[in-house]
C-alpha cells in the first residue's frame, strides 16, 4: 500500500481510487445506522471544495470555522476546505458563544459552519464577528453545498498554512497553532510507524476538533481504508463491533468499568495470568461480546499519561493497549508503543523515521521534523523552540537504549486532565480572584 500523498488532491483521490465502494463511515441518523462509501465521501468532499473555492475572491485564502460535534458532514467540510486551498478552523463546541466569538475574531474567520445544537448561536456570531461574511449549517446546508459540481484547479504550496488550532486550556491562555499542508500530510504519510491495520473498523468517540482524533482517529484511519463509526455514546460500541478505537485515559477507565460490571454479573474475576491471548479472549468472550461487540483487539491512548495498570488490565482480557504521546504542535502523535515491543511504563518511540526525538541537557523532551509546526499565530515563537529548531514540549523525560521514552514530570505549571485538556494553575488563581467575596 503506497501512502505517499503529494497533496490534498492526491489524498482525496486516493480514497476513491484505492477504496471506492468500501464503507468509509457509519453513523446513527434518524434512529438507524447509515453508511457512506469512500466514493460517496470523495464526491461530497469535491462538492464542498468547489463551493468554497468559488467564494475565494481573487485567490485571497480565507478561514472557515467548524463548530459542532463529530459527524460525517464535519469531516467532508474539513477536507473540502483544505482541498479548496482555504484555512480550516476546528473549534471546541463546548466553549461559550462569547469565547467562540473571541477566537473567530482572533483569526479573522469569514465563514462559520454550525452544528445542529448550535444553530441558535447564528445571530450572536453574525453580530459580534467583525470579519464574518456568512454562517452556514453543518447538517442543514449539507445537501445544497455538496451537490455543487465543477472542477477546480489550485496549485497548493505545501508550506502554506491550511489550519488553525487552539491549544487546550482557557481561551485567554491558549495559543493558535498553525498547520501547513506538509505538517498534515507528514502525520499520515509513509514515514509514519503505526499499529493501524488495513481495513480496520474504528469506533470514533473522541471529539473531532481534538488533534489526536482528527489526525489519528480520522485521517490515519482513512489512509488505511478503515470504516469509521462515529458515535459519542460508549454504550453504542457493541452495535458497530469495532476492531480498534482511540481513547483518552478517562474513556479507557470508563470502558474498564463497563467490562468489570458485566463480568461481575457473570461471576468472572480478573487477575494477572500467563494465558495466551486466545485463551484470555475465550474466557472473557461473553463479556466482551456484550460490552464491545466482541471484535475489539486494539486501543490507542493519547492526551494524557495513563497509570501503568491500565494497559496491563486490557492485556489480561485480550485487548492490546498502545499508549502514546502527542501534542497539538506535533500534528497529533509524536511517540507510540508499537505492536510487538510495547512497554507499559513508556509512551513509546518516535512515530516517524523523519521525526527526531531527543532529551535536552536539562531533561526536557524535544522534537523536530516535518510534522512539527513552524510556530504559533502572530506571536514571538523563539521561546518555544531551541536554536537548532527543536520544539520544546515542556515535559521532562528519559529515554532508554531502545529509544523508548518515559515522561517523568512537567517543566511548566500545567495540569493535564484525563480528558486530555490542559489546565493552568495561574488561570485558576486568576479566575478565583475575579469572584466577588
């Protein structure tokens, strides 16, 4: 399988050429499971790309914001925006309309796509966004936009910015990450080392604006011809019968709780053993069938460090657990435990042959490579990079002789929640001081 993508045109055409009538997406709609093939997905992307390209006045590239839950439509618009040579701005839909307006103004967004739950934000956003030209509805306007037909000819510069992303934390403390086309294509290209497998079925439960889900759960899955089952309810995993899923530590613990609860009903216990994977899967078969659909064999975890007993626990029931390390600034994952050489107390090795990883003299973890961003939007970037161009992560780490990295602490004051979100103590202190006595 050749996963070398020269540009976004090559990438989306690759979906259709390689996987055509295979199912690309499954999702609930109107009470039943619907599906879309790779061919349908590609045609919808082309329609969205043509729509946004036609509104690109005098080749003046413009930002388009996406505000909504994970959905098939969200991914069509996202790739359509990139293919039209404009700039995608995925937003955290849990932010207030005031916070969203602030970030839309910060990057001068001209179009906004709103999900169904956010339709009532339209008037407020139109009134308060200084650069906005139009608000569209992610689902409501989908058929009208994607049915547009026509060819577009765009020469894409791989170094051009194609996406803005906001680092987690409060909007006041967050920075705007700038992704180039090269960053994104490098993150899913042939140099990436990954435990993903061809034609996996991926249960997509993380929010798609989260870089781990967007670049690994979505784009990497698509590059491997996977079927992506989008649903935000863990109990629906058994309906889709996935072979893999991407999680943050909180979701991993919720899944453990669900499996233990079902096992308790059946009088089964959990203990460390030297059984083969087949024997473990057989022993817990009825439990796994009930909770996960019975076909889940691999879990990829990012966003925050997990306790070492979590991957061990999943191994006991015959589900391989791959812990990694990523940052928004790395275009997703930078380190990952690989298939045959996992170490439970480590976040893994470099995910790319072209991604350099090293430990600075003071113990800080550093990265350099084509998937590492060049900088943040409209701020002085010198404090965030070394003189020789390595990204400073703010994490202390150690590396063993095989290149496996273990995180030992934080260089800066930040609390990483089990959801993968960053919380800065200084911001909590500022907020508390603002509360009237």
